[in-house]
C-alpha cells in the first residue's frame, strides 16, 4: 500500500483505540450531562473514523493493481 494509505490506517487505529477506551469509561458514568458530553465526543470520533475510511477507500482505488 502507499504511504498515504498507511498514514490513514495509523490514524484510524489510533482513533479507534481512543474511542474504545472512551466507550468503556463512559459506560461507567451515571446518566447526566457529563455522560452526554462523552457520548457526543464518541459520535464525533465515529464521524472522523468514517472520513478516514472513505479516504482509505479512495486511496486504495487510486493505486495501480500489482
């Protein structure tokens, strides 16, 4: 794969790990403002993951088949 693709993949893995930790810690919070804020952060992170996946897809499609 290209360096660009690998960069997107690294970013995705880091973001995914971070979101996993946030999900685990958020599930322990009582319902309320703080939990809602964490859930919104997670939703935003999922949107970022979606963008990275689309970029990886475009990059993979642009590569010459080997």
